[in-house]
């Protein structure tokens, strides 16, 4: 006998609310009321998408005929106009959707939007109908107000170089005779800040197979992992950036093509890719059920990371050929529902970062900041911290105490990156609406070559002795986490709690694209993460994060970070 308190992954409550869940409305012909009688045991007699889906669930034995009949009656009542409850009658308990697995959600969402758009074309026009273009558009958004405090241990090494600041501007003079050298990161003093993140997403469902999406967001446009706007700039206005701009083509419910700038297409944690990171380029996703409840998937993509400026170098008539940096990536895996209460997803990926490493230049005059060298465009375009770097300019003459000239330098990544990655997720819905979810990810940089890196004379990860003999790095990273609670915080009282452990060696992944909160961002970090969420009202919730991390190797660097958030969405 079915346990009436058990909520499965696909359940009648979810299907009854499917249109609103997907941001669409059921379409009835303007002059045709809902069918007078509908039974789960009879063939569908209506073109309504929701009712047809309910019939399909009965056929698949996911819900019973009695449950379907009750949903049909509710649908008819809502279509005809709900009758107010009698005085003194108990209020109707709202139906809630707490979780839909993402692979199923995406498939149902794409197919249902196609069907609804197709049906709406055939519906007779009514004077109250909105313009067709408005009915195609979906607008969503979210807001987050954050308090953040970073605690730096008093015993931290105080001389970590800020190589990102160097590479973002003019080269820096590192001559010991004329300059203090590379700017220094703050690793010793505590800091606090208040930060806002606001995002507005607009999706236009152009036709049954095509969607155009745009998203505006606050935050910095100088890096890929900065969606937050820090408050305290003399009341200056916030910059607004185009965070996403994509075209999605869905030729079938099983296939999807994305071009432009879009959300991460990978099954992953935030070990390799920061959760708010978006990708430029093109991606193809395909998934299809091959046997009952088993759905293999494949994702492949090509993504430009840095494009050589057309006029590079701008101050010289000796231009150089393009040396663009690319990411070529693919992932295969499957999702499996061994029972309605269990979901297993596994994905194996390979991320090939082409030409992302720096190259040593030909001998050039580095005594002036305005003189370019032929490999300046190989410097890292954006960095957090952790990856091993080296000075990419080869001076034609080195400064000495007798000839104390300047030495202006840029810095490039010393390691190549070809990352093999395995991600697994196990979701248990036995105690629904409370879920228990295990996540794990393991990454290994197969291109890591310690001997090659040392030969480049690295500038960091040298230990406190500062010599290449004490060079410390590594190619491995992993993360495990356990989450208990509601997978989606929607209503008052909804909650979830997460505990995680992360370990990233210095050259395991590209530090520019990984988590920007853990250890102050970047790699060469290990430690714990605690997260919690609590619903305050419909679509309003509190969340808190605590990160406690220290270095994997090299000079000491221990950083704890506390974040408290108020969130809302529509």
C-alpha cells in the first residue's frame, strides 16, 4: 500500500501546479469550457496540457486513478472560477512543490512550453487577451543583501603577491633596486563589508523550439566571479552588467543547443566552477531515457576564454598573431531513479584549457613600462590566488647595483590545465519534504608537470625560503558535502543545512573560476564549509555561510569567512 505521507519525485501535487511552476498558464479555448466530466480511466478528452500530463502519470503508475480524478476536479473548479469557502469552513491547505529533479524539470519544462505555445496559437482571440509578445515573455529575478566578515589569522604570511592587480594594468617594476615590487594581498587584518546582488532575467520564447534569454546583474565587470556590489562608495550608483545573453534551441525534448553567454551546463559542485559563473561560447546537451528510469546524458562545449586584441600590441608597429585562449570541454553521465524516493546522478568530465599558460618572451627591453614584449598577451587575464605564476618577460639586460634600472613584468600561469573530473550526487526523498543529499567531486589536473614549472623559475608557492628547491604545489582537488532539508526554500519554515569539506592543491584547477568565498577565493586551500537556510515567507529566506580554511602547502594562510544573507525572488 502506498504511504500517503510519502512524496515522490514526480507526484500529483507537482503536476497540478506544473503550469505555475514553469511560469506559464494552462490554455483553454476562449469559447470552450473545461470538459464536463473527466476520468483517469478514460482517454484524454481535452487539449489542456496539465490534464494530459496527469493521464500520462496514471498510465506510468506514478499516481493512482483516484488521485488523478481529484486533480481533474480541482482543475475544472479553478478553470471555472474558485468558489469562496463557506463561513467557518477551514481554509484550504495550499499545495506546495518542494522538489523536482533538475533533469526531469528541464525535460518537462521544455516540452510543456512548446505544447502551450502551440495551443495558444490556435485559441480564438479575446478582447482581454494580452499582446502575443507579452504572453511569450517570462520575467524572473532575485535580490540578496549580505553582511560579510573575513577573519585573517594573525600568524599568516604577510607577503602574498597580488598578481591579478599587476596583470590588469601596466606592468610592475620588480627591480630590487628601484621598486618595492609586486603589490601585496591583505592576509593579516580582518575586514567586513556589506554587499548587494540583484539580478533580472528576461526570457522570450520566440517559438516552440527557440528561446532568447537576457540577464542583468550588479557587480564588477573586471572578473567572472563578482556578482556582488560592495556598499560604501559615497552613494555612487551601481553598475549594471549583462550577465547572460543567449539563444537556446530545443529541436526535441531530448536535445538542447546553447549559444552566447549562459549558465553553467555541467553537473558539478563549486570545486571547479563557481556557482555564479557564466560561460561564453556554445554548448550541446543531449539526454534520453534508454531504459526505465535511466537517462544517460552528454554535454559538449567550446568556450573562448580570452581573445587577442586586434591591435595588440597597441603601442608598437610590430603586431603579433592571435593567440586566443579556449576551453574545450565535455561530460558524459547518467541519472537513475531506482525508486521514486532515490535519485542518483554521475558525470565524468574533461576540461581542456588551451593556451591558458604563460609563455616566456624573446629578450626585450623591460626598463620602461610602455615597451611591449611579444608574449604579453599570454599573461593571466584574471586570477584569484593559488595557481603558480612566473614572470613572462625576458629582459635583454638585468638590473644590477651598478646599473639599477627598472624591470617591468607581467605574470603568466606556470602550469598547463587539462582537468579530469568526476561528480556524483545521491538524493534521498524517503523523508520528503525533507531530503538527504550527498554530493562529491574529484578533479585532477592531468597536465601538471612539476619539473617544467620549476624550470620556469616560479614566483610563488616557494615556501618561506623563497627558493625553487622548496616549491610546493599539486594537481589534485576534491569536495564532499551532506545536505539535509528542503531542496528548494519557498515557504515559511522551509529549511536546509549543509556541511562540506574541500581540498584544492595549488595547480589542481584554474583559480580564476573556482569558489570566490572559500579561503578568500582561489586554490591551495583546504577546510570546512557550513551553510544554513530558513524560510521567512513565500520566496523570502535567510541564509548563513561559514568558511574555515587554511593553506594546503607553503607559507601559512588561514582565513575564516562569515556571511549572513537576506534573500528574495520573484
